[in-house]
């Protein structure tokens, strides 16, 4: 059921949405979408895929790269928009710009993971995972194959979640088959988490080391949780008001029992908070719809 009484939801949001000229810029707001503040004002460039640093004091994002297509210039700035810095690093002995998409900060704040398409200029879709070390200014490529490894998200300081079609690469309909994996940054060991090929999206509960997983398609109104230590799964029935095949869990605050959801609609994306205990649904400001990238910062330490 939808609830018009907004609870006190901790933290703040950062997101990318068009300005008055149609260019995507980075904004922050309260968790209900109010008190919006524009942080970037690029005249000819766009800014996408923002993510908070673990202490909420900085933001990493991608800025339009007009010279090549593999991705965006990975850039960091302070939470108030000051101190913008386009990252440069050393990859295979060469000084290069840090270029890619979907950047995510490690929990200890020392590294940024991102993906990069290596053959998009040729019409391909070979996306690989990279990590930029803020202390050493070095870039490390983690994956190297012909499949699409993308959307990195830190499990801990030395391991990443990512999605891939690597086990379905030779399938005629590979576009619709993918699973969730982890990779260790120390020895590049890869573990397959799901095996159905029907993986859609997930949110990570860091306190219980569990995942809330949404299948790509489900005939029932069910998602499930997976405990990464015991491998035990539990089904969660989702209210009918949520179209689960068009909705993705983004972030999970176990302390508040809240999951931030993104739902695809005709006009763009709608964002809501879903209480896993009470099944209550709380809307985020309706103005936040045409968004490319949103991250919720909350401190549960």
C-alpha cells in the first residue's frame, strides 16, 4: 500500500537529470527528493552515473567524452560541487584518462571500480571491469574476455559484484541471459552467484551479507533474498502495486528495513522506498523521473 506520510528516511540522494537546456547534470536532494541542488553546470557536456563516497563527502561521476565512445571521463568532486577533478592514471605503463561508466567507490574510499566498453566504437559490446587506485593513481583491468562484464558494485574492499553474460556468450539470445558474479581484486578469482540466466538486479544488505535479488522476469509476485555465507534463499512476496518485472531494487538499508526501488514508466523512472516488514511504499518526489543514475547515501555504522 502507498503511504502519503513520509517517514524519516536517513541520508541523501545524488542523481543525474536534465537541466533547462536538456543537458544531464548532477544534483543532490533529501531522500524524499526535495531541496534539490544542482552541482554541475557543464554547457556542452553531460554528467552521468553519480555515486557517493563511503563518508558522503565526495561524489564520483562520468562526464561526457566527445573524443571517443568507450565511456565517460571519470570525475570526482566534493558533495557541494566544489573541487571537480578529472581522474588520470597509469594503465599498462601509460598515463591515460580514467574513462568508463558506472563508477563505484570502495567501502574504505581508496579505490573506484568502473566498467568500460572496449569495442563500442566498432559497434560491439565487450565491456570489462577496471579499478582505479586513488593512492597510487594506477588502473587495473580485472576482466578480459569477449562477454559483457558490467555494473560493478563493491561487496567489500577486495571483492566486487558484477553482471555478465559470459556463460551464455554463444547463445543466440545472449542479450537476455545474464547472471550475477563476484571477482576478487587480489587474485581475480570469479565466483558465480546466480545460475538461472534470469538475473535482473539486486541490492546488497551489508550487515547480514545478503542480497535482495529481482529476477529478470517472474510470473509470480516474488523476489528472493540470498545469504552469501549460508547460500540460503528466502522468497519475498512483493505487493501487487509494484510491477516487479519493471522495478529494480537499488539500495537496501537493513537498519530501516527500506529498499530504494526504481520503476520504469512511460515518462521515465519512478522512485519509491519499500518497507520489507510492513509492505508500505513511500513515494519520492514525482519530479524525479527522467534520471540516469541515482545513489542513496545512508550511514548505518
